[in-house]
């Protein structure tokens, strides 16, 4: 018996990209479940529509740093900036999002858990656990990038209580990658709405369990990046956000 799951992260209010990913997932046969790994809002102009779409599609998931900071009206999104210009733009994005989310959206974001554990094989034994996070088991602001050493991932697995055969899936960096360490599969699902790896196509991960070592395939989906970037500009958000959508780079 095998089970396939669709994992998506970091939509960041890009409804055009989310619709394309959901259509791609829906066209595939045999996917047993869809889950999101947080950061539904921020940077693009459709926070309410994205959260409503996730809710209406009954897609469970976890809280990203942007979700929790908007839900609780924090002073900053906790996003990492590489220079003062990016820092100012991050504040502008956060202020815009705070001003434009509805109370219903805020409540839905605030209800998202930090972590979600799945045992999708079911049956008489628990089987592998799929641990869904936004970043790490203890902190949603830590960037788990591909250059992290194996010892960092071992510590992350210990914090999560993961055992051989389990999967730890996360996002936050907007750059997809997979690695097997001590028979624990680490899956960074990349980003649906704001990739930063130079490929502007929307990204998600197809996770397969039940026929040996779990494996993940990184999927990229073309969509109308011109329409998505135009919507950013029409909303009065920084032009740099539209450029990231068009180019897949910050």
C-alpha cells in the first residue's frame, strides 16, 4: 500500500499561484490528502481570498510566522531582510496586510497549530509519522536552508521526536530541497506564491509513503505571473514584490 500527499507552503497571498497548484494537484490521480505548511498571507494582495480558498478546500495545515504575527497583531512579521531597503519593504508589506485582512481571516490564521503530525498509512500499526512544520519544531523564524549540516538536521529530528522512516516537512526559505539523514526524510517544499530559487513557477511537493523509504518529488507549475505581479502593483505594494513574482528572485 502506498499513500501520496500533496504538501504546499508559503502561498503569501498569491491567489493566482495557489489556484494553479490546486488545479495541478486535482488533475493527478491517487493523492490522498493536501496540507499546507504556513505563511498563507503577506507580500501579495489576496490574503483573505487565499485563506478562504484554503478553508473552502478543507486543506489542513500549520501556522507560519506571517500567519501568527498577523493574527496577533505583532509589530513585525519576523521576516529576514538582507538590507535596509528590504527591511522597509517588509514593514510596508506587514502594515498593508494588517490593514487589509478581515477579522474572519485573522481568526482563521490564529487557529492554526504550530505543528501537525500525520500517520497516513493507518492500519494496525502506526507506521511512519509525517511531521508538518513551517520552520523548526521550536521556532518558526529559523531558516532551514539546504546548506544546513546533517548535525543540524539531527538536532531538529530529536526536537521533533522523529524516528527512522519518518518525514519532517517544512517551508519558510522559499527554496525547495530534500535530504535523507539517519533514515529521516527532510522535505523543504519551497514556495507556492513567492519562490526565491530563480524559478518563478509555483512549487509544491508530492510525498510518497509505504513502499520503502519515503520520497518526495518537487513539482513546479507555470501560472500567469504577469497577472499576479500586476495585482501587486495595483494594490500599491512595493514593486520589488512584483519583480520577485516575475523572476523568482529577491
